[in-house]
């Protein structure tokens, strides 16, 4: 009798993918002491039935693991759909791989299960089926592979839920017109339903308890049945009265002290009975909402698997839409969980959060940072054998002793408490409510957080005066001046405004500056002088413009002088990808509250989009790095220099070196554009508004003026508007000469003869001092040249950020090698077919500068304004590696003059990776050694030091952005730092 050959299993697939026996691969039945993957993976093992997980390291120090692939062995496709639904609801991994009856399924886990699950065309056998190659271990560890993935981040659980909540809110306001202006009430009602269903699906509220409570308050049992068993919707619509539903909600609130989204008696009177049933059917029964071309539904959501951080983020987003003007005025935007995790990781790298910590978020919102902090406490202090309901006293104590927040919006403060309650229940609440109540004995199971999470303005100092070991969060970014009242009426300041004014007076007394009147900058000083204990850690998400730019210099230098910087993450290049509905550039700052040592070390992280595991949609879901992506600098670098932290936070090693060299050259030789204009008797000044100039421009950028119009212009602007002017847009989109009078706004700078400005200042009927055409042509050629864009890149802090506003002061500081407008080389500039060469020749530019400029002109300039050039992840072609290798060797030889025979070579490892070998001593022959990434993510460069054979190997993706001359200098710096640590 023939025996049937066993069908391949998930272990077979894991082995073919290269996951097995790897330190970043974990199986549910083979737990290890390495628990860096944390709660999410344990939840997937224990509650989803996941077989194993493959992770990558985030690349920071200390490193943490990020789960990338869940693997599962499912009996049927129905089982797979159930697991996929939970994995999607958790929202933590991009991929779910399954083996069902010998067939392999690839499930994009950031999206919900489709109606038809497609399988691979080839069953699993002895070789890897086609279509799975990119999911090999080597592929997942390289940024180059990720560009092919369709991650479906737009269909992630938080986006779908927020869209569904907003659609449900809109539908309710259409069906019940009297609620049109009550968006907040509708969100509260939806929130209460969601909260109840989360507790039901997590097994905390069971049918027996709910039926008993329903009986006590005379609520129809049909409501309980429909809530507990959503697949059985044989309920009577007439049973769904507002009074009955509110009775259930009140019973839950009274039992576990988890009240959120308060709806008072007056508000309840506005809620129609039919609305309660409609909300229930949409959330629990799968009624589909149509919004444009999309169909939105809650049915695929597994509330038992929903990550608490996601729930917190969802509530923050939909509470924010209650009043979009208020959100804009307050500068409040939802913080994605991956960014909150990143900030907390960087904070804990300085000082871990433990039972002796006191953590505060003074603008807590829905509590995403506090939830993350509390989760770390629970992970760090887990009892032997893990958390269970019997440990509720310890869990409560950790929360009430360590977690604190302030939030001026009461509704958001309620959500913050709710989020913390859910997190506690994640660990010690996986049991029915009767068990939890019995365990808590005379206490309610959930602690009273009214003294921990306070609904109060952060600047109100009349209450809590305690100090804290950790100050964290993402404070509002709006201006303290706010938006003008739309009717322009004066209003008396509110209590909140008075507390802020008092704090501003305190800052003036202490001579602590703010750069842009932003609330975020006030929160930095609030942390410093009121909240942070001595040596406490401060970790905040802040506007990059608070630290980068001419107007930021005083604030940025002061922060670096008052706090000891430890981490600066310049996330400007990711600005459109971090926050929903906000484009502002972001900076993460972590510092200690102590007097800084000028020689202290600051880690600087400035990622570009192609370095991250993005996917086709280029959507960020994780922040990771490799060895050369984080540069260690001195505190002193942040305490000096123009444009705030521009040099250390924005520029890489090579760009910083060129910036400093050109600054010294232009200063010593007096060869700046400002020097050139002065010697040429020209001047530059911005345009102005109607109030400044007296000219109505009818909303147009540039308006022609008559002679009579010019006479009406105010004296400061008369010469600028009289004509004979070169207009330079602050976007540097092309200089234009106007011979006739024109008015223009402050988005333009005008260049005119100095004598013209003086003449018109005293005589409205003065005549213009015409510039020679050759001079005009040469000035335009200089301003429109590629080399000037390179100067903007090297000197203007806004180029990489938004490529929109070049400040006049920065333009005046640009190098200009010509003495004045009569310099023969300058006149040649306007006639030349290659202005860049004329400028470089006049500067006597060497090969290093020329090669750097050429790389900028052909490639790096395309990164401006937070963009990602398509070719950045293209495989480099033959010969493209030569400039990189030459610069890498030159840098190392210059730093190690004792190694003049140092050799640099490269070899392809596979289609997507190459290894660069640096041989320091030719007495050794180059050795082929194992360079296994071992879970390290390959964004640009991973270093392997091999001192026994006098060599170092740099693993690199074969993508263009990783082989630039700038990257060669960064890699050389990382190599030298690695050698220095030996």
C-alpha cells in the first residue's frame, strides 16, 4: 500500500525563504529569551494562532525588532480569512504568509481580506514558488526590494476606521438634520459603541453579565444578543431606544470606571432612537457606507485584535474633525503610532522608563505617547510567568505612580484615560468582568485617573507642581497669536490665554527666546523650567522650522545651550508622509535637562525617503536605519553657526565641509553676492503689502503701475516700484527684468541701482538709473544658474525642506566670485552658453567641488522639497561605482596617512547587493568572509569590521542613492568611527 507524501508545511516555506535558524525569526512554540519584538508578536502568537514571525532590526542603538512577516499554517481558507482579519486589525506587519493544504498564500496585511483570496499559481514544493523571491530574507533586509511591494498602507486599519467613522458621522447628519451642527455629539455616540464592542470582543463583557445588567435596568435582551453576536441580527429596531442604549453604557462605566465620551442628559435628548440602531448596524452588522467611489465598512475589523495605540490614534483623528478650524488654529494633528514608538525608543536610549519614572505628556491628546510609555513599563516589570488578572494591583500602581498627562480639551483627556485603560486591560484584563471585579476586591478594576490625566491648559501653574523624569509628546505647532477673529473684533483674553501670557513673561525674565511664536517652542521651555526634574529626559516632536533657518538661530542655539542634546532626528524630507493633512517639516529632539558639555555627543538622523522600506505608494510605516545613517556630532556644533541647526542637522559630512570652506573663502575674499552688489552700487530689497506700499495690487503678484501710481507709493518702496528692476522670486523660479514701473509683493526681491532708491525716496518725480543690458543679462545668468541652486542647497535651509522660500539674507551670503559689475569675467557670464563653468572657473574650483556640483546638478537636486527621484532606487549601471570608490579611498587615505597603500574594491553579492572591501594592509590578501546581515536593515551601508584580516566590508544596496559621492564621505566617516571604537 502506497503512503501519501506529506504536504509541505509552513516550516518548509520558512526554510525556503531563509528564515529558519535566523536570530530575527521566532516561532510560537519555540519562545526564546529575546523578547525585543514585544507585546504585538506575543498577541499574534497567543490570540491569532500565528506560527512564527520574521523581523528586522531598526538599526538604532539600542536596537529594537520590527515584525515584518507573520507566518501561519491554516486548515482552510475560512481559517486564513479569520486570521488575516485579526492581523490587519492589529496593523503592525506588512505581510502574512500562509500555507493551506500545501498551497501558499501571500496576504498584504496592511489591507483587509478581499472577497476572493488569491493563491500562488504553483503549490509549495522543494523549491520556492515564483512570486515569493522578494520575500526571501535577503530581499526583506534591503531597501531596494521594498520598492516593488504594494503595501496597501492607505487601507491600513486606522485609515479605514477613520474613514468609516467620518462617513457614519456624515450619514447621521444627513438622515437627522437637527444634528447637522452636532458632529461632536455623534462622534461621542460612535465612540461609546466602539468602546463597548472592544470590551465585548476582548472577552471582558460577556453575555451573562450584560443580560443581568439589562434585566436590572429593563433593557430588552434583543439588544444584548445583537451586541454580543453580530452575526445574529434578528433584533427589533423598536427595542433600540436611546434610553436603553445609554443604560447599557452607564452600566459598563459604573462597573469598570472606564467612562469616556460623556453624553449628558441634554445631549441624550437630541439622540433619536433610530440613530442608535443605525450606528449599531453599521459598526456591528456590516451595513456599508458609500463615500465617493469607496465603500466603507466596520465588518472586517476585529476589535479583539485592534492595537490600543491604533484606537488612541483613531480617536485623536476623529475628535480632531469635530472642529477643523480649531484643529488648524491649535496646530493639532494625529501622531502615527510608528513615530510615537520611534520617539519613545530614542528617549529610552537615554534613560529607560521604569517603576521609578514619572512620565508626563503636557499636550497628551488621546494619549498615544502615554500608552507607549505605559506599555514599556508593563513589559519591563512583567511578573514571572507573565501578566494575569491577579497582578492588577501592580499594574494599577505602575499606571498611577508613573503616568501623567495634561490636555486642555476635556474630550481628548477622556480618550487619553480610555486608551490607558485599554492598555492595562491588554495585560491584566483578558478575563470576564466578574473575574476582574472579584480580583480588584473593594476597588474598581480600572484606577481613577482624574489626578493623573488632567483636563487643564499646560501653562496653568495653579495646580500640580510636581516634576518628572521623562517629558514626552507632540505639542501643538500653531502660533501663540492664533487666528484673527473673522470679524476682526477685539476679544478679552481667556483664562488659557492669560496663563500663556504669564508664561511668556516668565520666559522674558529668564531671557529664553522663541523663534516663531509657536506653541511648540513654548512647550520646550515649559519642559525645561517647570516639568523636567534635573537630568530628566525630554523627547518631543517639533517643527523643523523652529531649529532650521535664519529666524530660528536664537531659539535653536539657546536650546542647545540650556539642554544637553542627545538625539536630533531631522525628518524634513519625510514631511508629506508623516502626518495626515499636514505638510510641515518635522524634527525629533531628545535632550537631558542639565547643563550641556560642549564636547558632548549628539546623534543625528536625517533619513531620505528611498532609505526606508516604503513600497510602491511611498508611504511610511516604520523608521529604520543602517550603520552610516546616524552621525555622531558635538554639542558645540549646535551652539554656533548661521541658520540655527542647519549645518549639523541638515547637511551631511561632505556638504557641511563645502559649506564651511565656501563660507571661509567668500568671507576672507569678500566674494559674497552681497559684497558684489555693494561694490556694483546695487541693492536688493523685498516687495511689500498694500499697507506697506500704499498700492492696491488687486490680488495679482506683479501689477504694472503708471507714473501717477508711482508717486503714490510710500517712500521706502518708490524706487523699487519705479521700474528698471530685476525681480527675483523667493522660489528662485527665474529672474525677470522690468524696465517699466511694477508693484510686487514680498514673495519677490527687487534689485535696483542704489542711486535710484535714494533719488525716489526724496523725489516722487525722479528718473530711473538704467542698468546696462550686459549687467542685467549677467545678473540673471548668475541667479538662474545651476550653481546658484547648489549654493541654495549648501547655504539656504529651505531648499531641501520646501524649495519655496529663499531668504534675502541667505541669497546675499551666497559665494559670488566677481568683484563687481565691471569685472570682465562677470560680463562674460551673460554671454556664455555655460554660466556654471564661468562661475566655477572664476572661483578656481577644484575637482572635489566640481564633482560634487555635477552630482547635485544631475541627481541630488531632485530630492528638494521632500521629493524622491524615481531613479534613486534604480540599479546603478557599470562604472557608476567608480566616483564613490575613489572618494571613499581618498577620504580614508587623507584621514589615515600611515596607510597610503590602502585598497578599496567592490563585488556584487546578488542582484540587489554589493560589498565594498577596504583592505588596510596589503600584506594581507583580501579575504572572502561571511557578511550575513543577521537581521540588519540595509538602507545605505552596513559595516563588518574584520580586524584579524585588516579589512572592513561595507554592505550596500545597489541603488543609485547609496553610491553618491556624498554617501562615500558618510561611509568613510562611519568606517573611521568604527575603527576608533576597536
